[in-house]
């Protein structure tokens, strides 16, 4: 209701205020609001800071202008071509650099900006340093996006701004927003529950670049003259970042709020202080960003959120919905997960030395052994987080060789981490939604909210681990034991056949340990297969059908917990000779 | 060249990381001239306890005393200056500095004129290091690195030495050498608190041991009696719980047994 | 052929200065694990300081060294105390924002104070050229290269021959181990920022006779310094210097052989290629 009313006022504004200085300022607000919203998709939600967005802006401006002035193509088509080119360029840059630490991506985009500027400054076809005039058209103004008064431009810029905010809102409300924020918080944890993080980052980057290019086209049509100094300058790249940061990254309205504040302030200081005004407002922005980095990384929207914030009071102690006690019977003979000859060296140290392991459907297999035995490395190698030097892993007869972690989840093997990896700023429900099955999901499908059955599954797992009262509480505010239970629920949410648990009870207080054990047992009765690394032998006794004992990268013993306990080698490894 | 032994005392110390409480109320004493081991299964909080004593992890509750002085909440640099040295689990050498530079940094906190002579004496104690003094520390073998770390600790002249898994990943022959050096350090009057997962090894070389389980001290005792205790076995290997709580042994005496080293 | 030799010589001379700028970036990065996006803004400010000392105080750049270098070091120290210290434990995104805000602040403070115009020092004592057969070397460039080498040598001696220098290396190699030796990381961080920005001040003084300053030179120099560090590898200050020479050669030799207007383009393309092919640096070990 309020947004609709606000939009109506904004549409009517040019007929109420005819002041052309004001309209010009508003057009810039809309354009920069579009740019900052576009940047926010990749920089805010996905946390990949781009300092080169002027490249996409310039590409949009140049593409439509060159097509119009040299080939008579209308800017509607030229803009679309520019958007496609910008998206393609962003993929080419993002693909290799998304693997690197974040500041490498930031500096790679900065370099891209300089490369574009130098190229266009020296490229005669696009006017080099002299730039290009947009040829004036006096007929069919709408198709040529060219008017002699401000209001039509105002409406066009407003429309573009609405498009950018709309895309952001769709992302924010759909699964995509949750996925991107998860990637921002802990990319490995997102991959561990089956999310193809590279693909989602690329989607966000491409859409961001395309929107930015559209703004470039409109800007060219508005000022009717472009050169490398006004559309390919680092100043635009940096200003866009400043707007998004001050307004509030990772929020729908933050970039727009930031654009209104910054552009209006700049325009008015410039008009009142004249030439002297240049720079003063920017100094203020620099100071503001430093202060925000120190005190409120979420920007203005973070301040708003903090003021509004109510303390979450979860309903504790609600009844648990245990999975049905299905009579699954003893484990079957079917070998579900088979690892053979797994070997992994780090420098001169052999972490895994020919480890073989077999897990049957419906089994709980324990993996025990002293520190440094290679247990977690074994999990890493099975789940694709590390590549073994030798050895094979098969699930249901299918080889997992060289598969990335998210693909391995799709094949039915999921793991938890010894040091908890959840998404602390996402709510319990959102954490579970990140872990929903991604096998047949495309980024476009992820624009919709999760299907009802997925939400129901998430609710069911919340009940199973006793977190239903914490549905909308940020996971970072849960106790450690609850966070462990959440990570268990997330692993189950993926629907994987085999769940690898790395020390599910470490650091958990005894009462919660009983809960975790009961939960795993009952799930297993329902047919779920587990492999558990655990140091607490009581837990192993209570859970494991079979145990592998590892020391120094080898399996030294295998059998029931009783058998392994009596093995003299095991005694020696723990107790010494 | 080591300083006089001190007495380290912990009173109801709690600590952890974020929502996770790892050490849940530990009280213990390491007297001057004692070698005391903390044993227990993985994840019991042994390393976190040492990190808390040294100031890497701030205690949430409780107090830590060195003789009369309060160490609670001090930064690592200050804890070291008061006389508590710490050798962490894994590698403690500075890989891209030479062996000699590593030793010189061992005396970083010292301002006295005897540093040069002390380094010379350390080289006499560890001839293998003298032969490699100009090499980068990363070129040393695992055993040599550990020797360099212990030699470096000697130059810090601690009153209390904290050692976290000093023999982890070392060959049996080197393990004996490491305990020889620890015995030498102990003979100079330094109190040693060491963490070992390998219970038998630890108890062979320590006067006393505490068994840590789930962040709390479950038992305290000496040598074989602790090893044979069914609850200690259970903590490591599982099985039936002992029903005889009186079997817990208590010993506060110190120095009445040699450190078991030659 | 002479053109080629001349380009190689120019590349080496300029590359040594790039190496000096990169040295500071690399030192700060190595010790505190923070990439300072505002690094080149200090260079810009130090260039302005040198310029105004010359323009208003008639002070030759050579004599500006004892003023500009300590002032730069102080600026680095203050940056650490007031800003960096508070984001050391923060997520990387916050650290990037903090130095980005600083970049913006320093750049536009210069804009507000000095305007957008380009300024340069003319008629320094260093001016002139040296003839080497058919080759001509500009004296300011030779001086800048020599000073860079001296500064590098001095820093090398400090890091390898003095106790605080070794403590600095120890902190860069393993912060935790350094603390078990009684090395106070806070003091080492402050030292690295003072030294790192101080060397930038030195580079600025000797760049001033042949490099004009405006408020926006930061982006180019940040990328040049960063490219040098990436090319040389992150593990040593020597890497930064070698990387700087590499970047200087790419710029000058490819510029002379193909087209001078595109010389920076080659640098940035090489930088991107190195990032893609070997993100640990061409000469780095890690």
C-alpha cells in the first residue's frame, strides 16, 4: 500500500514541481538508485565487492550510442544488446576470479575498469577521447528515447529504478536471496549442503551487469554525449559502492535510500557552494563509510533495523515430533558407500594411507581414533572438499571421482563439519531452506519462494530436532547444542542417502548429547544411513553397528564397538605401549 | 639458565569460544619442580585449558594465579613476562627464519647481557641445531623442529612451562629424546604442565596427572593406579561405567617420585 | 635495438620505484593480513606535500625527505591506531570497507583542498640527464631508482639484522607463535603501518620531479603496486621489488614495442592474467 502510494506520488511529481534543477536531481537519484541496486545484488547479497561497475555502465552507453549513430538501431534494441554484452563480460571476469579471496575480485574489477577506460580512450571507432554524440532525432520520440523536456526522462529513469528495485525484491523474497546471503556468510558451508555457489554468484553478477548497462543506455540518451571521462570513470564505480554501503547493502531499499541521500546532497552542495562544493560531500561519505565499517556494517538500513528490533523470544519446550518408529530392521547387505585405497599427502605428511571403508544401507558406522588419525581428512576426501592423491569413492555403484562438493551432495552424500558451519545471520528456517535439494534447480527457478512441500519438510526437521520454536531466530543466537542440532537437520534436509557427521556431540552438554543420540538412532530406525566420527565412546556404543578404528592415516581395526575395544592395537594407540 | 620454579594455581576456570563452553570449571595446582600431565580423550578441553592459562582465550570465570600474582585476563605477552612459557600443539617454529634467528627470538623478552652466552650453551646442549644454525627452520625434520622449540623455550627462562602434545606425530625414538629434554628442563626447577592424549606415555614421565573429560577434571592421581582405573579406561575406550566411585585416587604430594626419566 | 635497450632501462628504473611503493603494501599485508585499498592515496598526499613544500616553501624535493617521510610514517601509524586496529577481528568485508572509506576520504580531501588540477615540481636539483653512449637516462629517474634500492637494502637489513625486524618477520609468519615469544602483535602492526606508509612517502618524494600529481592518480598506482605484489609473490619484500621491476618492464618494453598509449593496458592485462593463472604470484612459493 505505502509503496504504491509512494510510486503514485513519484509519477505525479513532474507535474507538481516543474523546477528543472530538481527534476534533473531526481533523474540522477533514479539512475544511481538503479546502479546501486544492481551493484547490491552481487556486492551486497552475494558479498563479492565489485569496484568496476562503470565498465558495464559504459558498455551500455557505448553500445546503444554506437548502434544508433552508426547503424540507426533504436536504443531499445541497443540497450538490450548492451545488457547482453555486459552480462557476457561479467561472466568472463567472474568465472576465474570468483575462486579467489574477496579482495582479489575487488582489485580485478578495478583493473577491468582501467582497461576499459584506456581502451575506449584510444579506440577511434567509438570516438576515442573525443567521445560520441547521440544523433538527435525529432520523430518518434518514444522509440528513440529522446525528448526535449525533462519529465519523460524522469519517468523513464523512474521506470528503470522500479525495475531494479523490483528485481531486488524478487531476489530478496525468493530462495535466491537466501542462497546469496548464505554464500556471502560461508561459501564452503553452502557447497556442503549442495548449493552450486559459482552458478549463483555468476547469475547475480550477470543480472547486476545487465541492469547497470541499461542505466548506461538511458544515461547516454539523457545527456546525449558520452566519452570515457563521463561514463567509464572510476568515480562512478566507487560512487555506486559508496551509495550501496551507506544506504545498506543486502537490503531491498538500502541502495535507493543511499542514492536519494547522496545524490541530492551532492547536487545541492554543488549548487550552493559552486566549485568550492566539489569534494566536501565526498569527504563526508568517506568518513561515514569508515564509521559504518566500525560500528554498523549494514549501513542506514542496519540502523533502522536496529531501532525497530524486538528481542526474539522463542517458544521453548514444545513437544518433539520424532520420526515414525518404522521397523526398518537390521542394516541390509547392500553396500551404499564404498571408499577404496584413499590416500592423501600434505607435503611430506601422509594424512591418509590407503584407507578403505564400506557402509551398508541402513547402517550407522563409527569412525574413531586419536588426534591426527586422518578421520576428518577422510570425510573431506569423500565429500570433494579435498582431492585424494589416490583411491576411489562410489555411491550406489556410481563413482564420485573429481566431483565438486555440491555434486556429491546431489549423488546422496552429505557431511557436517567438526567446527560448526551454519549461517549465523540467517534464521533457522532459512538455514534449512539453503539445504533443500538443489539437484534440478536453476537460478531462475530460485527466484520463486520455496515450494510448499519444501517449507513443510523444513518445518518437520525443525520439529524433529526440537527447534520449531526458533523458526525465525537467527542461527547465531542459538546455543551451541542447538546449532549442532540445526546442522544435523540441515544435512537431513538435503535428502542425502548417507549422512557423514563429524563429531556431532563435541562441545555439547550431556543432556543435549542424549537428545542428539536419540535423534540419530530413531532416524536410523527409519532407514537413514550415517557415518559418525566421534570421540565420546558412550555415544559410539549407543549408536554404531560397526566401528572403524584409525590411527596415523590407516584403518587398524574394524568390527563391533566391543570387538574394537578389545583389539590390542587400539589399546596401544590410545594408551601407549 | 632457567628461572626458579613457580606454582601455578587454577580456581574454577571456565572458558570457551562463542556459544561453546569448553572448559567448565577446572581447578588444579602445579607446584614448583613438578611435572604434571593433563590427559583425557579428544575434545575434552585440554588444549583450550592451556590456551586459557596463557591468555589466548580469556577465562569467563575463575582465577589463575602464579605464586601470589594474578594472571587472570592478562595478555599472552604479559603472561610470558611473568614467567609462564607455552609451546603450542603442532609447529611452533618460524619457518622462514633461520634456526639461529628462532633462538634469538626466544630471548626476545630478555634485556640482560647473558643472552649470547645462553644461546651458546643451548647450542652445546643441542649440537644438531648448531650444525643447522644458518638453515631456515622449515628445512628441519619434525623431531629437529621440536628440539628447536624446546631449546628456544629454555632461553625464555620460564618458571612454569606449558606443553601441548609435545610428542604428537613424532617417531618413538624422538619421543624419548623429547622427554629427556623435558626432564632436563624440570631438573632446573621449572614446573611443567603438559597435555598428552597418550595416557601411558604421559604417566610414565609425569609425577601426577589430571584426567579431563568434557571440560571438567574427573580424576587426579599418579601413574599406574590412574591407568588401571576403570573409569579412566572408559573415558578413552567406552564400555560399562564403573560403579565404585571410591576408586578415585587422590594425591597432592609432589616431588616424591622422580620424573621417570633416566 | 637502441629503442629496446632504452625501454628496458626505463622499465627497470621506473619498476624499482613501483617496487618501493609495492614494498609498503606487501609489508602491511604480510604482517597485518589487511589489503589497504587506500595505499596509493598516501602516495598522492605525499606527492602533494612535496609539491607544496617546493611551490610555497621553495624547498627542493631532495630536502623534503626529512619532512615528508616521517609525516607519512606518522599518517600510517595513525591509520593503524584509529581505524585498522578496530577492524582486525572483523569480517573481511568490513576490513575492505574500512580501507575503501579511507580511500574515498583521502582522495576527496585532496580534491577539496587542492582542486582537480595537475601539479608538478619543475627545476629540481635532480633534473638533467645522463648520457650512456647513445642512451639517455633521466637523472631524476636514476635518483629515484637508486633511492629505491637503498631503501630496499635498508629495509632488508632492518628485517634480517635487528631484533625488531626479526620480530616483525615472526609476526608475519605466525602471529600466534610470535606471541608465545613475547612479541606484542599490536606494536608490530603499528610498526608495519608506519614503515609501510613511510616508504610510500619516500617513493613520492623521488617521483615528484618527473611525475605530476592530481587527486585521482590513486587507482593507477594502487593497481601498479598490487600488480607488483601479485607478480612477485606475497611471501617476501624482495618479491615486491622484483615484481615492481617486472611491471616496469611490461609497461615500458611493451609500450615501446607496440604503442606507448597502451602501456598501462598491458600492465593490467598481465595483472589479470597472473591472477587467473597463478593467484599466488608468478614467483611466489605458496
